[in-house]
């Protein structure tokens, strides 16, 4: 399947973590600096409006207190804050609607991706420094109103994208090309992890595996397959339904957006681009998303984006 892709943002260094923001704006992180893109540097959090491709604004940068920021993913929380996994800080940071950054929670290795569930529990992967030879990666949850992390899984070779719903917690293990799933029990605990899917191996590709992911309204899981040049769509039972080709070898993450939530946005690491195409189905609702929420806590985010400097 080869949809028509539209270039939304270019020259955004090492883009990751696309997220639907207020007013239809698509936010993404820029993980690392690259000499070819001097306008955007590692640690930048930027926003681009799909109705005005190339209209990209820098909101703030996560480099602070002598630490080089390495942001990887974004999610809005129930309090109106924007939460950022940052491997440089080895923490999940919280940004207020004026761009002020604080440390929300520190992680053992360095976090990569995150997902809020309906109750406001924060689930995240913690892969930094892990590999097949040294599988120290973990998955954690910070439950709403709690201060201590709970370990969900350990011994993983670079756990990456994660999606938490009322029924399941699903996450990627990049270095093994696998996705794992836990069933959520009525008391809030998790069942043992089960293998949800194993993605096809790409011959001759050194670095490959599932990266970021999101769900559509039918419960299908859309997985950015880094190194494979596609987004794989998996059914609720893990069966691959289709592979959607993307205009780059290394897609890093994916989200739904647009007025009807039927546009797919993908970040491409090898081309430093954010691209968009019409999706087969609309995306599932994202918890605490400013574009679909009436919460007043999100009102000032649109003002911050509108007044931020264009690149």
C-alpha cells in the first residue's frame, strides 16, 4: 500500500514523538543536532500546522542545568501539562503552557516513550543503554497521585513505543523486532506479558525494529517499523493487516490528527521530516488531547504556539 504523502515539516533534526496539540497543530521533538539543519537543534520541541506545511515554530528546548536534552516523545497530561521523555535528563519532564520545565519523575536508565491512560496513570518505557547483549531495559508506571514507580517489565532489549488502554498495555522491544502485551485486570494489576507480534526481519539492515505506535478506532495497532520503511498495521490479535510504505527508511513514531482524526502523521529520522497521509480508519481518541478536549487547562497552549518564533 502506497498512500500519497504530504510533507508537513522538513529540516527538523532527528524528529520523534509526533503529538496532536491544540488547534490541530502537530508537535514533535528534535532528539539530536545535525549539521545539515542548523535552525533546529537537539532538545527543541517544535510545532507545525498541517494546513500550513512548513510553518514550524520552536516552542522551547529541553537543554537545561548543564544537561544536554535528548527528548524522544510527548504526551499531554490530565493537568494540562506537556510531558516529555528525555533521555539526556534521564527523566520525564513537564512543560507548562509558558514553556517552564520541571522534572516530573526520574527513571533508572532514560525514558523513551509514554502513554497516559484514562485514569491519568503514566506508563513509559525506559531503554537507554540497553541492547540484546545487555538487556537492562524496563517498563514502568507512575500511578495517578503516587510518587513511587511500579515496575511492569524488565530484561528488555530497548523497550520503545507504548500504548496503554483500559484493556491492555502494549509496548515494543526494538532490538528483538517484538511487541509485548499485558492484559489489565479488574483490580488494576497486570497479567503476565505475552508476545503480541514479531515483525518481519529486514535482511542487511543493521538497526531495525518496532518504534512508536498508536491505535485506530477499531483497535488496530499502527507501528512505525524503523529500518523497514513502513508503518505496519496489526489487528487486535497481532496479525499483520497491511504494511503502509513511508517516504523514508527510518520512521520513528506516528500519531493521528486532522479534523476527523483520519490523518496519519509520521516522523522520519533519515530524512528529518514530518509527513502526513490519509489513514484507512480514524484514530482512537487520545487521552487529554488538547484538540478534542474542552478542559480550560489547555487554552494557553494555542497562544504559546501562535506566538512562538517561526523557523
